[in-house]
C-alpha cells in the first residue's frame, strides 16, 4: 500500500514539475508555441532536471547545510528550464510553426485524410478507366490525329469529368465555352455537361422532396412530372403545377452531393495553397483567394435559398433599370436548402437558338423579295395575325403539351415550337450584342450580375425577349468597384493610358513597390496593340492582360476575378452563336453607349445633383471652420499638432524593437558580469570547488541565456 502511494505521489509530482517546466519555458520566451511542442519541451526539461541537480549537489561532500542545498537545487532547476527553452527555440528555428502539421492535427484529422486519399484514388481510377492514364502521367506526346480519335478522346474526357463530381463538372462547363482553346470535338462533348448529366432515379428525388417539404409531391403540387426536364451536376429539374394552376419548375438537389463537393473543395484549396507557395505566377494572381471565391460560390450554389435571394436581387436591379430581361420569380414558401420552386419560362436556350434565328432570317429575306409578302399573306388563313403560325398546329400546344418533349432545357422546361419562332426578330450579331449589353449593364451599372452566363442559362423566350435562369452563382460589386470599372471603360474609349492606369490600380490590390510609370507604359502598349485602330480584339487580349497583371505582381480581387470568369464564359457562348463576334469590341461599343448616356443633359444634371448632395454637409461646415482658423491666426494661437506614432501598429512596432534592443543589452551585460564573477579568486566558499562569486557567475550565465533565447525566439518566429 505504501509503495502504491509512493508511486502515485511520484507520478503526480513528475506531472506537476513537467507542467511547471513547460509553462515556465513558454512564459519566459513570451512566444506562443503549440501544445505538443510545449509538452515535449517540458518532458525533456523534467528529464534532465534530476541529473543536473544531482551533479550540482554532489559537490557538497555530505555536508548537511540546508541553504547551499536549496541554492544548488534552484540553480539545477533553472538549468533544466534553460534546456526546455533552448529546445523550443531550436525547434522554431529549424521547423517554424505552421510549416509542418502538428502530430495532434495528424491524429485528429486521420479520418478526413483517409477520405481525401480515397477520393484521390477514385479520381485516378476514373481517369485510368477511361484510357486517360498516359495524359495524366505526361507520356502522351501528342493527341490523336484522326477526327474519330479526337471524338473518342473528347468523349472519354467528358465522361471522366462527369463521373468525378460536381467540381470537375463545373470545370468542364467552363471549358465547353472556350472554342479558342479546345478543338471542336471537345467543345461539342463538353457542352453536354451544361444540362444533360445522368438523371437521379425518381425514388431518391421523391425522398428529398418529402424530407424538405414534409409531404410527398402529389400532396404539395397539383401535378408533378416524374421525368426530369434536365439534369445537371448539382440538381435536376421537374415540371410541376401548383394548386393555384401556375406552371412551375422544381429544382431538386442531388442526394449526397454536398459531401463530395466539400471533399473536392478541400482538395482544390490544398492545391491552390501549394501553387501559391511554390509558383510566383500563382502568388501574383492570388490563386488562394480565387480558390476561396470559387468554394464560396459553389457552396452558395448548393444552398437553394441563396439562389432564391439572388434571383430577387437581380430582378430588383433589372426592374429598377427598366429592362425587359425576364427573371423567374421563386415561390419562397416552397423553397428550402435543397428544393427550389420557381416560375417556368418558355423559350429556347441560346446554345440551341441558332436554327430558329436562321429560319427567322430566311423568312425575312423571303419577305423582302418581290411578291414575297403577298405570298405570305396568301398563305395565311383568314383571321390569322401576321407573323404567327397556325394556332391549331403543334406550336400552339407549347404551354399545354407533353412536358417531356425534347425541347425542355436547363431548369425552365424550354419548348422549341416552330409555330411561334416568328416572334424572334433578331439576327445572330444583334442577339449577341443584346446578350453582352445585358451582362455588362448588370456588372457596370447594377452591381449584381449572373456569374455563370453559359449558353444554357440564357433563354431566347417565345416573345423575343431574353431570360436568365440558374442564379446559384451571382457576383456582386460595390459602388467603389463599379465606379472604377466605369472610369476604366471611359478611359479606354478615350485612349487615355494614364487614366486607365489610375482606374486599374483602384481595382487590383496595389503592391508595396510598384513602378507606376512602367505600368502606364505597359498599359499604353497593350491598348495600342489590342484596342487601337485596325486591331481586332480577341481572347488573346485577356491573355496579355493577365500576363501584364502577373508581371507587375498585381493581385486581382475575387470580385473582379468573378467578372473575368463570367465574361470568359459568355465569350464562348457568343462565339458559338455569332462566329466572329468580338466581346472586346462589343465592350468598347458598350462603353461608347454608356458615355453618350452619361453626357445627356438629364444624366449630367442627375450626377451633379448627387455630387452636390454628398458635398452639402461639408459645405455647411466649411465657413465655420474657416472662421475659426482665421480667428486663431489673427490672435496668434494657430498651432499644428503632429503625432509621429499615431497609428497603433507603428507604436507596437517601435515598442517591440526597443524591447528587443533592451533585452539584447541586458543579456550582454549579464554575460559579461557572469564571466567576470567566474574569474574572481577567493570569496566565501559554498563547496570545496565553488565559491559564492562563482555561483553568482553561473546564475548570471543562466540569466544571459534566458534573455538571449527570448530575443532569438521572437526573431525565428518572425
């Protein structure tokens, strides 16, 4: 029993000494270390304390004096504490905090690492199964030369992206719009990722609806089509009718998609951090911020309540501007995190509107020919309106027919009926200008814009108007960024490189050391090359612009990156709709239009009134302040107070430097005094070999070491 109590007391005492040693080492260094490092340092200090104390008190030669014994025990404990501090400082010097994950992190995140490793293997297996292994390993020097081989490779690549998950499908959707980068076979195959993913079985969809709405679909809706109108990477949509008789579409999130997305986003974030650490171009572009922005946008896209709010925000901005762009309205009482019920729009996706536009243009050309109009009039039946098809034909059934027709698209149940195609009176180029004008006005004027305007999300409605759907990804620009973009557009139209530079620096994050004159010259050369007379701007313009950003280490904010991503996505769709259409040229024309609008008398009057309202409070205070200044100057009491260290950060920096200098001086002084004391001969003896002066010298060396280690700890941590 006594031995057990002794063992327990020994263990408790050792634990207490270890904790005191660990806390003392970290407290004396005045730098926060991880719990694991602190405990290891305390254990090692406790381990060397007993041998050091034993060696020191061994010189007492059996003397029974208590005072020297206590002093040598304290000195031994201080030496052990010094060992712990030295270990922490050397650890920080060779393995800085944060460079290697803590073992506690490894043990705590074992499950997530196992899941992430399994995800890596799954993606690799998908790639290998589709025959893309040589391309993954970099052994394929060149792609297939025949068209059949390219189609087969494009199909394999698309299938692998589709099976890999949502994040990879989003990547494929962006690639599908880049006709300037990929061969036509890849663009055609990747285009089916827009809205033709593999559908989820009906029982799984029904379970999601019942879990979210608390009742089966037949109890909530008057009718519900079990066959999906379209299936995408995040969700699939079904046609339905409310109890009130309104036609709606129901967007249902795929079961289990959130877990896969979070895992993929974790992988994307790790890759971005690795790139930013190792690659200079990645640091210049701020790939970590871009990856964080992509993750935030994708997480918002998975919460359909956010999409409902996005639709309301964009609709409010469009309505306030008086535009005729149609935005579907959500039914908030039926919207949840995984269910979105919204108005149904009837029209054709822009990606499939080409044949209808061509047919309309052909009819218009026929109408211009002699006798063409008379022939059309003769072909019409009595009572039929010009420009309308026979209301008794299949086109009349667009709003009432079978909801499972082949023309339904991307969440809106689009129907392509030839009978009502005559309402579309735009050619391809005019339609491309209209779409670009819509998106640019959202970006530059409204500040709320559709961040994923691929052709499947833009509808050409049956009445000739444009409609936007799928607001899971929406960008937002504050008034300051919008003003910068507006000034940049106006300066580019004037060809003013200096003004473009000023506006450009307000948009991007400005580095500490920047040669503004060199940047202005580079932007001037860029404008002369791509925006001058006779030049034909294309996507190489964006490429050179990004190279310029990387050259001057300019960091693009995530909001502006979302603008570029939206424009790049839009450019691919517009190039498909109207071959030869230049988005940069269209943006220049938009800038000219915007400039003309701003120079109208009503616009100038409104701008002057807004500026006057903003300046009015300052103008009201200005006479009073001028009177006080002149009165003080007249009486000889005008003074000026200048605070050299008004900023708290500056005061902390100077204080830290003074503390470091003072500690260095104290450490040097203590070291010199310790050496002098150790060199003294004579004095009271504490043991047969150690005098009192020498003991004080040893204590001085300990103090010198502690102060020096404290300075080094701060230096290594920085």
